[in-house]
C-alpha cells in the first residue's frame, strides 16, 4: 500500500523494454492503484461551466463537486455574456475551424485583427498568435536560437521554454531562480569565450508554481550590456496587473524594453491560444515559415480569436479594473486565511496561491480529503516541483465570494487533520507488519 503514497510515476517507467509502448504499463498500474486508493487527483473532468463552484468526476467516473480553486479563470470571463455572444457570432459567421496553417490560409479577419490589437495594446510593432500558449513559448525560443547560440534561462521557467531551449541548442545555462547575479555570471562567462554567438535570456513575469516575480529592469540592462536578447513569458500576469491589465512589465515600467514577450490566453482571456510580440521586422517570417508549432499546425480558430478580442475589450475597460481588484482581494484573503490556519503559503499576492504541503504521502491524503469535503484543488508533486515541496497550486477567480474562501480554509484545515491522523494509523500498521 505504501508504494502508492511515495515515489513518482517515472520510478515505474521501464526504459529497458524493447517494446516502446509497454514501457509505460507499470506506470499505468501504479496510477490505477492510486486511483483505487482515492489518491489520484489528476485528469479530473468537469461537467458544467467553470465557475467558483464546480461539478466533475475522476477518470473512473467517481463524481465530486464543490468550491473550485483548480481552474485558470482569473477574471471570471469564460461565461461572460459578451464573450459568449462573441463566440456565437464567430461560429455563425466564420464556422468553427481555421482549416489551415497561418502560413497558408488559416488566418481569419479575426485572428489578424487580434494580432494588430495585441501589438498595439502592448506597444510593440508586431504580434503573432498561436493556437495554444505552449506553442508560442516553445516556438519563440526554438526559432530564435540555433545550435551555436546560448540560452540563459531561469531554473524554474515553464516547460515550454525549457523544452524549446533544449531542442534549440546544447548550450543551455540554467540560473538560480530569480537571480540577477546568476544571469550576469553566465553572460560574462559566455562572452569571455564567444563574442559572436546569440544569447537568449529567458524568464517569466509571474512564476506559476511559486507565485513570484523577477526584477526585470536589471535583466534589460544586462542584455544590452552583453548583447543578449531578452524573452519574457507573461502568461499568468497579463490582464491581471498594471494599467489596463498590461501586466507586471507595465507595473515595473519596462513594458516596451523587453525584446520579446510571449504569453497565453488561457489564464485570463477565456480561451486557449497564445502570442508572441516583437519589434523585429524579420522575426514574424521566422515564426510563420520556420517554426514547427506555427508553420505545421492549423491556426487559431475564429471562435478563439473572437473570444480573446472580446476578453481584451473587458480587460482594458473599467470593468477589467474592477475584476482585477476583486481577484487580487480574493487571493489576499485566501492567503491570509490559510496562513492564519498554519499553512505555509509562498510567493507574492497574485491569483496563484501556492500552499506547501510537504511530502507526497501527506499531500496525496490531504488532496483526497479536501476534494471529498468539497474543496476542489490541484496537487503538484515531484518531479514538477522538488521532492518534499509538494503543494496545492490554488487559483483564485474574481467571482469567488468571501464566504467561499472562508469555507475553503476550513476544509483545508480539516483535510490536514484527517491526513495526519490517517498517515499515523498507516505508519503504526506498517510498523506492526514489519516487526
Ligand atoms: C508560464 C507559462 N507559459 C506557457 C504556458 C502554456 O500555456 P497554455 O496552457 O495556454 O498552452 C503556461 C501554462 O500552462 C504557463 O504557465
């Protein structure tokens, strides 16, 4: 039994098997055993609108319902009447499909309008949209960097950026999370031996597992000093901070000084999809003609583009200000409620509230009990975060109510109590078996 409470799925991957698919069979057994023990909170399925209350099921059909702190819907726009209307209009007028790569004829009036609008919104010359956010981050890094170039990347940067870097060049230098000194040391070392290579410095404005933010201004200065290009992923903060929702870069007063911004629509703009903005004349052609997840994939659908355009109207308006104030107030309340209940909540005030739970055993049990009691959460385990720093990555919406937050804190407290109780019963039983 204890095997389900420890380790990670990859401990069960059989790299030695000649059959490439069956290498995953023991992984599947491990996940299914976890599901049976009630401690597999992944691959959950919703069966209603995404809102502060959610109904859904586990992958075996076991249903749950309750307070939703597990969806990325920061400004509560997914069911906003104006956005739903925009989606309906686009589906009626354009149909549902882009039916081609943006390199060929997959763009629509709406996606082109969205590109122009986003470029203008962020104060850049050009913007390209992608059907998923992951593709924008991966594609931008992979297209900018060649084998002889270097990438200097925050150790905790998102997988799309890390994978883009690893696929582009063997010269990837990870710097300690948020460390400006770490960036400078690496830039100095690279330039000491190579004055001609390209260097891409990569970071994020709001890290989604830790809810923290780098000071980007010194990175701008370092990139100029060492002839490097700065790429920043603003997936989690765009729409939520700054004047008109222009994000943390606007808040830090350096919006137009970063060379390339990538982002996603899926946290705040009620749609899948992502974008790259740039002031370069040529980069657009690289992204459209020489970037796998843009060139060889079908473009954003008209419905996606219409939804993001309508979301942007709201984000930029006084209603956007009011929604931003609400989501940040809710997040603050959740943070302080959990901290008062003795939880370790990390990072800055943002719609992401990471709660450290410690080891996998307790974290898995707490998640099971919380969902049973109606506190719907996402658990993040090793290897997505370091071992013994398992966490709930709670995500707050503008539409959460004060009483829902109070209720959730109580559920979290009770789930911790039950998990500690159950873990001690299990360990006593194991001791008995062992003796
Ligand atoms: C920082 C960051 N970049 C990119 C992505 C990818 O965006 P999407 O999920 O919209 O494809 C995510 C989301 O998971 C993210 O957190």
